[in-house]
């Protein structure tokens, strides 16, 4: 059709005698040649090659809030990456295929051996090219390092497993554990953040008395013990302690002790959902101590409704910048809005951002390596310098993601205070969108 439309005017021209036959023939020949070459180019253009999927095994404790956070983050990232064409492996676009298995590692009574069997299924039956995600429980994550070493499969921990023992184990035998990377956080950093936030409050408000309340679990006892010990060195006086069984529903005795102690800060390390009851009672009793800490119930966007607004002023770590609105990085609000649109709720806390970012870390490393060869992929991961939601992702010599306060060289945590029904980031300063507010009964 195109050729006819171009030839037709020249038939008229020829008929009218405007051109002689020789010139007319040359023009027609050139036109036909151009059209045919164009048609040939269109027909024979090489489309982008599409390869087989890259299988990403994802061990996730699906009954756990943190596991659910991570699963949603990973699904969102895979959908985005695949919608953009997939992963470019040496010129071949390969989609990601997420294979999720429930490790159940945060359910009571589930042995570590069962968790490892689930991961082994991802490796042997699902033929995973790489493992990303959990397990969340530290003891399971530690044991999994030996599994990855045995099967020589790259693993990027991106949900939980915060124990300082992880990078210590890696450091003892980096050659053996070279396949493992931890892109999630570390208790060591979160304790430092807590101490730095306490120092900020001490400097700005003159507070120096602290009451510590914890769930009676090994992790809570150890972590709160370290915070208390280091806080003393920074001039804080520990004026009381409360250790309650997980599942407690009446905290009035401990809160009365806190009120009498003269504490200005109620530091908490408690992950049980019943802590929402504690904070309702705290408000009802008007305990003059600002609640701060690792508080599982206060992480959830539904906390305000659950406490009928009585959880106001509570400051809680959400572990990862990006779980509440922030402009600290160009990708912060983009992630927040995309997550909220995809799942109908805002990002919660631990795992939402880190698991989402882990898939982009994987994509970046594979594309730089140009292959899925294990040695090349490990080398590429070690050189990661990727602008992301939390800041810039880099790994240290022990394959631990680098946390800090500068988004250009590290990733940032997030301490949010409940203000007027919303979680507002108040620390670290680079990511903060508001200032700390005090309950009216705290003079």
C-alpha cells in the first residue's frame, strides 16, 4: 500500500510529460528500494531476547507479621522488575519467578530442623538460583548459613535474623560462608540507634531517669540489658525494671512503680501484641514517662485504633526508613505509595522495605556480573553501591549491610512517634518529618 501511494503521483507526473522516461525510471527505482529496505528492516528487526525465569527461593514464616511484611515487599518488587522487562543477563531479559515456602520459624514449637528442610526443598525441588528472604528467627538463620555453604547457593537475608552472632559467625570462616549476605538489620545497630535517640532526648529535654519494661524472653532480656548498661555509661539512672510474662494483660502494678520512680522515659523491649494494653493503661494512669523502644504492637498502622488513640506519643522503631512518609531518598515516597496501593495498607515495619530492596540488589548484581555464576555474583554483591529506599546499599567485609545516618553511604533506620493518628519519623534526623511531642501530663 505504501509503494502504491508513492508511485501514484509520479504516474501523473509522467502522464503530463513533466519528466522524461529515464529520470522517471530512476526515481521510481530509488523509491521502491527505500520502501523495500524499510520493510525488510521492520520484518527482520531483532526483538529483545527473553530467557528462562530466574528462580528466587523465598523462605518466609507466613504466620509472622514480619514474614508477611517481607512477602509483600518481595512480591511488589518482583512485579515491578518483571513489568519493566525483567533482569538483563548479558543481553537476555529474564523474568524473576518467586517461589515462596512457609518456614513457620516464628510459630511455637517449630524446630530448626523443619525450617532447614523447607529451605532445602527450595534448593533441591524448586531448583532455586538464589535464596532471598528469611528465616526470621536468628537461630534458624544462623543454621541456614551452613546449608547455603553446603549447596553453594547465594543467599540474601532480608527479613529478621538480627543477631550479632550472624556476622560474627561469618567472620570466623568467610571462605565457607561467602555465599551469605545479610541485607536486613542487626541488633548492634538498633541498640546504637536507641542510645543515640536517648542521648538526643537527654540533651534536648534534660531527662536522665529511665524505667525499663520487657517481655520475659531471652532476646528481650539480653537486648534491654545491653541498653541499660550502656545508658548508665551515658549518664542515665535506671530507676526501676519490669519483666512480665508474654501474654500479660494487666500492667498496672509495673506502671504504678514506674510512676513512683520518677522516671522520665519508659524504655520498652517487647514484641507481644499485648503491649497495646500496656500503653492504654499508661495513658489512663497518666504515667509521666515517655514510652520509647522496640514495641511490636506500636509498629502496626492499626495501633491507633487498637488503643483508641491512647497510644499517642509512643515512640517505636520501625527498623527501616521508608515505612512512613519520608523524602530522605528519591525512592522513599515512591516505595511507600506503591506498597500502599498494592496492598491497601501502609508498610508496617521490619521486612517491608528490606525484602523489597533485596530483589533490586539481586537484579543490580546479576546485571553487573552479566551471569548467574556463583563466584561472579558474589563478587558483584560485594561491590554493591545501590541507591535505594533506605539510603545507599553497601556491604561490609562480613557481608552485613551498612547502617548509618548518611543516606549517601549507608541505609537508615526509622524511629516514629504516634502523633494525631499517624506514625511520624522523628529519628534519625536525615529522615525525620517531625519533632518529638510530649504527653501533656509529662512536665
